[in-house]
């Protein structure tokens, strides 16, 4: 019986492989609040001046061409989600930005209205490894909003 156990254990140990691709870390979401100059939460659907999720669109700039983002099979089909954050007492938009490897700092345009009269620019820097993709810096309309030295993960935008 000991011999059978020995061979079984030996077989299991020899069949194990070092799987370095077991763990994948993707951390690219960019979270921010949008408020009016008087402090109104412009992402709260109860606010009279709130942006409508139906009107918001993301455009990814790739090879100089903006392309409207829509993936109907995803939970965030339009590349963003809006959620209430009780700790901030505000609604927050989480944008899943352009991650194109062909761009040094991929650009995402956020179009807030259907007419295209209100557009902001989100630019990101990514740390890429074999098993990870991490957004390390975020610029909103050219202003650095998140970096390794800025610990605040949710920033505020005034519109």
C-alpha cells in the first residue's frame, strides 16, 4: 500500500507545472465625480441638470481616428458605468479608457451630450507586463488627476 501511495504522490508532484500566467491583474478603471460650479451632482439622475447615461458616449482615439465605443455583450456596454458612492455622498462615473498598445498615452473622448457640444479628453499612461495592465497616470483635459504620488483615486470634475 505504501508503494502505491508513493507512486501516486510522485506522479502528482511530477505532473505539476510552474504556471506563471495564472494570475492576471487588470486595473484600468478611472473613477470621478462630475459637479456643477454650485456643487450639484451632475451624475445623479434626480438632479435636474444631470447628464443622461443615454446621451453619454466614449470615443477611443486609435491611429488618429476616433471610434465610438460600444460592446453590447459587456455589462458596461458603452465603456462606463455610473454608481452612487455613499462614502462620497455623490454619484461616480467609472470610465474604462482606451488601452490601445499602439498609443503611448491612449486617448478617450467623453461626449456628454448627443449633439457633441460637450466633450472632454481623458488620457492615460499604463504599466504593462505579461500578466498585468495598470493605469498609473490619468490626465483630464490635460490636467494630471491621478499618479503614483496622488493617492486620491476618485477625482472631481467641475462642469
